[in-house]
C-alpha cells in the first residue's frame, strides 16, 4: 500500500453524526467526573473549579483544532513550487505558531487572564505573519514565481485572478493573500487555544498545591513546569489529530477541505476531555 | 527604566542570535537535504537517477531541531546545576546535541540508502564522511545561538518557563521558520536547476534532480554555498524578526495600559507585515505578468 | 511524500515483538523501582533498558500502522504517542502514594485507556477507518508512557511523583523541599519527551524503502534507545550521586557503540554497493 494513496475518495471528508454524538457525550461525562471529584474533595478547589478548568481546557483544544485548519500547508510538492502553501508538515507548523504564542501568553500570565490570552493569540499570529511573508519573499524574489492558488478562480479577498499566474504542470505555488490571512488567523487561534489550556492548568495547580503541602518559592516554578509540559503535550495531540483530519495538505480557508473542521472540533473536544481529566488528577489529594 | 534598557539590549542580542540561528539551520538542513525536498532525493533512484546526495531523513526540521535545542538546554541546565560557568555549560550541551544530531544523520543516510538497494543506489562512504561533519558544524552554530537566546530569556528577561521548555518552544519555531522559508528555495532552485526559471517544477519532471556539477558528480555539500545566497539569510531574517518582535513588544510595552499595550503593538506589527506582503504579491503580478503559452 | 511504503511480510510477527518489548520494559522498570525503594541508586541504568524495550515495541507498532497509509508523515505518530504518554505517566507517578510498585503497571493501563479513546476518536469521529488504528494508538500511548518512565528513572533514579517534583535537603536538621530544581520543575521531562518522540519514529522513517529489513530496523531502534540513554545519563549527574551517574553513562556508551557497529554492518550487508570516492555509473551516460 502506498503511503500517499491514503483514503478511498468519496466519503473521506464526511461528518460522522453517530460517532460525534458519542464523542460529545463522553466529553460531558468527563466534565461530570471532574465535578464529582471536586465535590468529593479528591480534587482541590471545591465542586466548580475542576469542572471549570476542564471546560476551559476543552474550549482551548477546540480553538486549536479550528485554527490548524486555517494554516496553508503544501507539503512536499510545495517545496518544488508544485502546490501552494508552506513546505512543512501541518501539525508541526501549527504547533510552532501555537507554542510561540504560548511563550508570549505565559509571560503575560501574571498580568491577568484577558491580557494573557490576547498576548498568546498575538504571539502566534505574529509568528505566522512573519513566516508567511518570508515565504512569499523567497518565492517572488528568490525564484521569480508569483503566488497563485489552484483551487479557486479568484482570490476571495482581493479578487485577483489566479489561473493566469499558475505555471503549467503545477497546482499553484506560493501564498495568495487568502492563504496568508488564513495563516495569520490560524496562528491567532492556535496561540489563543494553547495559552488558554496553559493558564487553566496553571491556576488549578496553584490552587491545589497548598492541599498537597507543596509551598515555598519553588512551588510556582513547579506549577509552571507541570502546566507547560501538559500544554505542550496536549497541543501536539490535538494538532496531530487535526492533521489526520486534513490528510496531508490544505491551501487555507478557501480550500474545500476546510469544510471538514467540525469533525476535528468534535474530536478535539473528546480528546482534550480525557487528557485534561488525567492532567487534573495528577494533583489529586489521595 | 534600567530594566527596560537592559531588556532592550537583551532583545537586540537575542534577535541577532536568532538571525544567525535561522541562517545556520537552513544551511544545515539543505546540506543534509532534510525535510520536504528530501522526498525527491528519495524518489530519484526509483526513477532511475542514481545520485550522491546526502539522504538525511530525520523526520522534518521542526521536530528534529526541537530535539537538538531541547537536549542542549537540558544538558546545559545540568552543568549549570553543577556550578559550571554558563557559557561553558551551553557549549557542553551544544556539543552533546551536535553529536546526537550527527549520529541520527548517519543512521538515516545508511538506512534509507540501504533500503534503496533494489534500485542500485550505492552507499557512498566518502559522502557520509565529508557531508556529515559539515552538517554537524552548521548545526552547532544553530543550536548554540538558540540555546544562548533561550538562556538570556530565562535569566535576564525572567520568563517563567524553565530552560528546556523554552528550548522546545524556540527549537520548534526555529525549525518551522527555517523549513518554511528555505525549503522551496532549495527544492526548486538547486534541486531542479535544470528546469525553467520562474515557474514551478512540472509534475512530470519528478525525480530528475540535478546530479552533476561543474566538476562531475556532485554531492550536497555545495548546497551550503547556494543556500548562503538567499535561502539562509531569508530564514535568518525570518526567525530573527520573530524572536525580536516577540521580545521587543513585550519588553517595551508591557507596562503600558496594564499589559494591553503589548497586544495593541502586536496587532499593529501584524497589520504592517500584512501590508508588506500584499505589496510583494502585487509587485510580482505586475512585474512578472501572467504565464503565456510558449511562442 | 512520494515514498512507497510497503509492509515487510517476513520477520517476527508484531505480537511477538510487542510481547518481548513489553516484558523487557516492565521487568527493567520493576528492578529500577525496587532499587529506588530500597535506596540503592546504582541500578538507575535499568531505566534505559526499559526505554529500549518500549521503543522496540513501539517501532513495530508504527511500522504496522504506517503501512496502511495514514496520509501524514511518520513523525506525527511519535508526537501523538508521547503527547498522550506524558499525561499518563505523570498520573501513574502520582499513584505512587498508594505504593511505588504499582507505578509501571498503572502507567501501562492508564496509557492504554487514554490511547484507546484517542484511537477510537481517530477511527470513528475522524473517519480514518483503518483496521489497526485504535489498537495501534493505544499501543503507542503505552509505549510513550513506558519509555518516558524509563528515561525518567535513568535521570533521577525514581518514578514517584514526590521524588520527581522535589529535591529534599536536610539543612541543620530542617528538611527543605526545593521544587524548582527538580526533574519536573526544571523542565527536564521536556528533554525525555523529545528524545523519545524522535527515537520512536526514527527507525521506521530512516529505513523506509522497498528493501527494508526487520533486523536492521530493530538494531537501529536499540541504537536510538541507547543514544537517548547517553543524554539522560549525562543529565543524571545533576540528580544522582556521581558513581551511579558514571555507571549509567558507561553502560549507555557501551550499549550504543555495540548497536551502532552492528547497524553499520547490517547496512553494509543490505546496500546495493559500498563505494568510497568512486563515481556512480549512470544508465543514461
């Protein structure tokens, strides 16, 4: 079997109603378990805090999954000017932007919830904005190739015609403006989601440590370390699941594959539910 | 006030280090032919084109560089805990990371080439010996500068993340930025230099990579000289700008409007880059014109 | 990627490799846990052996999964494994308050459960519909968890949550806990995370091609495992006493050198030709 002959054509993008409903029910069960554990004192913070934290984590994961679908990725053909998009893997590029956002968000965490989230989003968007610009500069000034999409006749934002600027024998190349904007939006959502997961976990761990007799100057560093590695691990899981949903390459929000995003959001909700629940249980009062 | 001045100095230094890191990273991954262009190096023997290019199939650049930088940060931290001088600790970490990188590169080349024996692609031991050491040299520069930038962010700018966590963040960003900017330049311009300039490679030409140079059969060492012309500096500029603006907007504007100052400045910077990109796109369309049928 | 992936049909069946890897990992982890419970620091290197066992299992799983054509590259599977494995491992480490001896088994079970849910999501919600997907992702999560535990033991000598989150010092009769220089507080878990993630997918990815051979891939897996152990042994100098760290480092170096030499010889056996500064002969010349 060839690695690129991935899936049989027609139903590859179809939404799975039964499985999705089961997934959402599972996620609600996980939130319920968190509420129950908080109520019974196994998780610190009373009844509401664990459940609130888990809901925050789930929302963050959904944002990440949504954002990954905006990022224009062309894969191996893009490296030869055969298809539009960035010549890297979906999961890794989205994670790179999201973690750059997490860097900014973690730095602003002490200034307040809203500021930290906004900082995280801007960090991710900024990284994608600069990267996409340099990709276009490399194509235009280094290789003499204008940007052109292979999936639409006209760019949805600028109205530029695409077909005439597409070289023969290829599917398009570079980053047309819609792909650029898609990349920035993807970075924004990724940074936002990642920072949200991190801040929720950080607040929960800081609230739980006194009950576990962890106190002193180093305790906040431990909370940061725990929340950080969990945020990174969960980001990678969600990004890889979203990449499986996209099956390889996507040109941006104008690509027909973009319409598959509801599946990824449902998948992210359920996956982050179980991962988040286990992350909360790490500081259980046993 | 003094905090801000020190912060700006560190920001400038970290930005410069990041620019060097980006350039070295792209040069290294092109010499070793890592990442997406490597699929052509893998494909060529299957289409009958034997070659002497280094087939360095170590995942993609983002995860690989995340590993090298994180492990260098971790080892540097261990040496710092043993009260070794900071610069020396970072050097030790980078040396171990470069060693691991070199080993992974050799096993990848041997593995992929040995599995292509059906198509008659030989293992060239002289390519292994000559190219591996060159990639390790460039990797050393890239890893050292990134770890130093992470160290500065941790100690001088007081970022809450521990050193290895910063290593994951910036190693991944380095690999993603360098891969995005530098891969098409290497993949299209050097690998397919025999195709027409100014157009993408037609799908029918897959596998027919450039295997001969001025003096006969080439290896991928000359990708270094080629990358230094545009791909390397462009990747360096990309990563340098990312690090610089991320730090600059926070250090200068975090105290303004309770933290929202940094956010507003970030939005302005994104919009500026968007305008520049639109200008570049329109410039290309105006100056290159649409593709016409061959006369 | 335009690389043809074909499952190699000969060789040891996956279930047998899984059994060997799992038993090696669990036995080594239990020896290490018993040693840390008894206060002996010198057997920390068994964690590296455990990591090698887990990686052998995981490499066979990745081979099985990726031969079905999942549409994305091989490295993503490694990231998925360790992303879910780190969560399971930390929870299992927490359960050590009940008893340190349940940590390896608890980690295995929790990782399998998390992996099963993730695998079910991938197969049903994302409609990948690959027959082995659910089981493979469950196995990968378990591999991630066990490999992380193994590398943690090499670095710190312990697997319990209390030990990897705080360093305890007796100062003038007062016991003080330092959290920010511990294994988790200083972020060293990030190093084992990345080491394992790359080591898991590298053997299959690097030997991809029509001529792949199972014994060569397995030898490369062992080599990657020992290479990761070298790095963790160097880091362990900051956590365990220097004699124990030197023991881990020397064993890792010997193991790595042996497996690298054998891998080199196996590649020589399989290559079409082994040329040193000779030109290739082109059919078109």
